[in-house]
């Protein structure tokens, strides 16, 4: 789908607004992009075919702009005088059948004065007298800048005293490419050839190889001048063909300017591959930071493990409580020191990403979440794993063996008791039949010892092999901490991935608009040589 210039402006604005609110571009860059407007000469009229050529007198105060328009009209339609500045409004002079449907918005109606004529030969021209743009009158400048985008041909008026005006020159340089230019050296009755030559040279520096300059006199005296040539030149330009060519060129110039600004914006957004490097940067940064964190945690982990071992019953039996009510808890593990180290790593990461020439505000904003979440991750993970470790201390083999010994602790003494009981019964009946001594003291001692030993050995083994709760807690805490550090790492990485995707998307959108600006055939100036006045009026 081919876009109009106004569509491109709209797309650019929409992109700039979301990009600035997400932090991809600075408010200044967004402003530059939003400053593009779709004001054109054709915007003053309804789109119903041909329109007149818009010609405006522009220049410093007192050079004679209003006097030139009055001379053209043959009557005093614009205020001209010695007061500086004289004109504080825009005067339009056009044929009575011409209707300007859309006057520039934002301007008070009393700032526009309209005079009409019925000369059919000049029907296709709208003449405009603008106020000055260099006096102290700020509202005059606003008026000029509001009208400038609607002008096809600017007649830049200077006087012999004021042709080197700095402000005017800057305006000429910045607006140069956007209009066709004619130059008038008015008050020529006071001028000298050297000034004319110098003015011409200055224009050459501004990009006009062969500028069209008219020397005019609008004073009382009937001094010979080139006013009629000026009129004739404008008249020769006021045809459909030239208007269409100027329109086409105007749009192309504006598109080129938008393209240039979008290219600058693309540069500020950084290269698409740069965020890939950010992932590598974080990986190496986190490697060293997690190493430091592990070192720093050695002692607090031991302290905490001892405390958990002491309060293991509380911890395992009260799953509703996230931590032991009093004393150190897992939150103590991720203390201010750890949070500061983590914060330092994130800050260093952001600085490094900035050094890659990438916008960092979106990354910074999204990292806030993980920055705040880190203590909670560590607390949850270490508690989860310490709980599991305390509920099932030791490893599986150890636990199996201990279960077996616990069974032995019951079975063996019972077996010994059963055997002794059996011996006693058998001995009792045998002693009755044989009238021998019933069992005896030795048997009593030995059997008691047997029962005792059969219970004592498993008891001793259980006591000796019972896994240390402290060690289990330590193992749980270490595992939990490892897991937490892994989780923090992947949280950061997923944010980086997310930001990378968003970055690519932003680049894609700007590239698309920029491509649209350079798409199409564009404007190709007609190669009709320097005898074509239009070619001499344009900066190429
Ligand atoms: N000597 C001489 N005086 C001129 C000429 N043209 C205009 N003037 C006088 O210069 C003064 C300023 O003329 P304006 O036409 O008001 O000048 P302007 O450029 O419209 O000035 P602003 O409205 O203030 O921007 C007036 O007093 C004119 O009479 C000229 O060719 N020669
Ligand atoms: Mg004036």
C-alpha cells in the first residue's frame, strides 16, 4: 500500500509517541519527529483539481515588502510606513473568484487581511505580503512560520543596507530547499552595483547557482527598475504545469527530510545485533557476581543452617509459616550486601548496554521488577529446599539403611526375648522331669546380656549414623541458593530477550516508514537548462 506524505507523518507521530513513552527515544527526538506537519500550499484548497500559485513577499522589516504589494495592486492594500515593524498581519491579494478554503489553523482571523482584484490575467496567483520575521515582534515571526509551509514561491526582499542580515540568512538556509525562490533588491535608488554583486555571491554560497534577482524601487520617484520583469516572471510560472511540478517537488523534499530524520532516529536506536551482545555481557557479569555472592554467603549459610537445625521441628511442622517466627530467617541470607552486589551488577550491565549504543531506558525499567523480586526468590527457594532437606535428612541409601536398623532395633531384642523365654520354658519342664537345677545364674546373666546387646547394637548404630540436621539444613540452603541464583539469572535473561524483541520491533517500524519515504519514483527535475526560470529558483 502506497502512503501519502500525510499518512507517513501520522505513522511517524504515532510511532514517536509510543517510543517516547516506552523510553526508546528521548523527548527531544520525539519532538523532532512530531514537528513534521502536513501543511503544504495545496492544503489551503479543496482537492478539486487546479489551484493558483502561492507567492509571498518575505524579508526583514522595512525592506519594502508591503510597498511592493501595494505597487502590484496599484493601491494601498497593505500598510506600509516608517514605523518598525509596520505590518503585523498577512495581506492576501488575489482574484475575486479564488476561494482559499482552509486558512492556516491556529491563527487569529484579525491577522489576515484580504484584498481582491478582477484582473483575469493574474487569476492564477495569490500574492501574500508577510510581516517581517526579524523584528522584536514575536507574533510576527509566529505568523510568518505558520504561513511558510503554504508558499510555493518566496520572493525574498532585501534592501541595500540589510541584505546581509544574519537571521534572514539562517532562515534562507533552513528553508532553502522547501520553496522556489526569487530575490528582490528593493530600494535600489539607494543601492550600488557592488552591493548587488555581493548579494548575488552570498546567494551562491546558499546554493543558488544563478539566482534571479530583481532590482526595484517603490519610492515616490519614478526610478527605472525591474518590477515589470518580476511580475512577468511570476505570471509565466502561474500555470498548471509549474504548480504541479512545485507540488511534486515540495512533497519529495518533505519526504526526504522525514527520511533523514528517521535515519537519525534509527542510528540513535542502535544496531539490531547489539542487543544480542547484551546477553553475552550479562552472562559474564553474572558469572563473576554469583561467584562473589557464593563466597559471601558461606558464613551466613552456616549460621542459618545451625539455627534451622535447632528449629527443624517448627519449620517442618508449620508449613503455614513461611519462616521461623523469631531468629534469623532466609531473608537474612539475601541481606543488604547481597542486594547491593546484585544492584551493582545490574547497574554495570545497564552502563555496558549503553556503551553498545543502545537505548537503555526500557531495559532499566523492566529490570526494576527483578531487582525487587530477588530477595523473595532467594527466600522462597532456600526455605523450600531447607524444608525438604530437614524432612528427609541424608541420602536415599542412608535413609534405607537407617530404616533397616530401626526395624532391627525392635526385631532383634524381641527375638532375643523370645529365644530366652523359650529357653526358660523348656528349661522349666526339663528340670521338672529330670529334677535337675532350673537353668541357673549363668543363664540369667547371659540371656539378659543378649537381650541388652540385641537392642544396644542397633541403638548405637542409629545414634552414630543418624544424619546431622545441621548438615542437611546446610545442604538444603546451598541447593536453594543455587536454584535462586539460577532463577534470577534466567529472569534477567528473559527480560533481555524481551527487550531485544521489542527493540527489533521498534527498528522494523521505523525502517518501514523510512522505506516508504524513499519509495516511489520521486521528483525528477526537468532538464530544460538554465533558461527555465524555475530551475534557477530551486536549490538542487
Ligand atoms: N527609498 C526607498 N524607500 C522605499 C522603497 N520601498 C519602500 N520604501 C519605504 O520603506 C519604508 C518601509 O516600507 P514597507 O513597505 O512598510 O516595508 P515592509 O518590508 O513591509 O516593513 P514591515 O512591514 O515592517 O516588515 C516605507 O517608508 C517605504 O516608503 C524604495 O524602493 N526606496
Ligand atoms: Mg510590511
